[in-house]
């Protein structure tokens, strides 16, 4: 019924080894079973894919749908919980799910149109408004930012030293301080922790809807950093960087100090993560953002 894309198969095998190969081999039969269970007609034998999962375009009684397949586990369960909590408000609508199989049946959005197609400032304002819309009461069982950030200070220090201290010492000290202060600060909400411009797609019910949530319990300000670094190349001055943060904070009705602290902390973390994996573009983006924001004392807590 489907053909797993070779590029996706190579990547998942490289990352997951034999477990990945077994999961890939199971996918055609899984799609066939789910199509029968949910009365789906598959539109295209070659699914769309990102780095983590496949999306099979399908329909049912004329309704255009998307069958999303990921490896079973905690992230899928959390994604289902988040989508059910949002119930289509600001996010793709979940019609059905089989979390133990890593399968979600979703309304189909326009995968060819994300917020990347809009000018940065317009896209950031829309994304900021979505941060506020998505900040609802968290469902039970999600990981909290306190749990996620446990040991972050020691972890950042070890990685910084192992890489030869690439992050300026003053910037690292700020990140370490925020990493210890921020996780317990602010009102707790359901947070889309991977809300970059490519994860907001054009819809029909609403113009723009969030997809692929990495769901956590914490503060909405945690969603800001991806919106800063994923289109950082389009900002040419320090003033542009500060303007973008201002715009997102205003559109999402956020606490400016919390947003600033999470941008500093997560940019340092992502900078080190990128260097560990041999990346060159993303660490440079994080350095540019921090260089623009840290001298601006008006943002400091």
C-alpha cells in the first residue's frame, strides 16, 4: 500500500539501528491495517516524511486526512494528549489515534505552505499569537520543565569544557543562572516545545495551525527560542534581533524576563548541541542572537 522513502529509511536505520529497521519493515502492513480500521483510501503510495516519522495522505468519504506514523513511545503519547487538550484550537485536529502503534489520524493541512513562506515579521506575529492560544491547562502526565532542566547546569558546564569553551564565559554564567531559576517560574501550561515556523501549516478551518507538538508542562515563554533561531539569517542587525523578541513577546502576551531567560539558556544549549554534531550554521545563529541580546541591559531580569 505504501513505499517507505529510501532517504527516510536510511536516516532512521542510521539513528535507530536494528530497531529502526524492524519498525520500517512493519510500516506497509501497519498502514494497511489502519486503513481498514479507519476506512481510509490512501492517496499517494510514497508518504511525506521529516526526520522522525511518515505522513500518509489519505481520505475518507471525501474528507482529506493525514495518517502520521512515528515510532511508538512516550513522545507519541504526549502528542496525543496535547492534541486532545487543544481539540483543534490553534493546532491540527486529531480525529483518532492508536498511540501504542505510533499512529495519529489528523485533518490534512497544506504541507506546501508553512509560516516559512511569509515575511519574518508577519510569521513571527502569527506564531506568537499561537503560543498564547496553545497555553491551556496541561493534561496529566506530561514531563515538566523542572524535570527536563534537572541537572542542566552541570550538563552545560561539562559540554562547554569538552568542546573547548566556545561560549563566552559571561554568556555561560547567565545561561547557568537562568537554568537554575527558570524551570519553576511562571504559570504552568501546556507548551508546544518545538514551535518553529515549519511546524505551523496553512489550514482550512483556520488560516494557520500548529503541528508536531513536543508537549511539555511549563511556561509559554519556553516556546520562544525556536522562533528566534530558525530564521536568524533574515535578521541583519542587533536591532532586528531585539525587534523580533519584542514582537513575539507582545503577540503572545508573555513575560519579557522569562522569555529572555529561556532564549539565553536554550540558545547556549542549542549552540553546544550543534557543535557536538558538527553543525556550523546553527551555532553561528545562536551566537548572533546572544550577541545581540546580552548587551541590551533592558532585557535583563
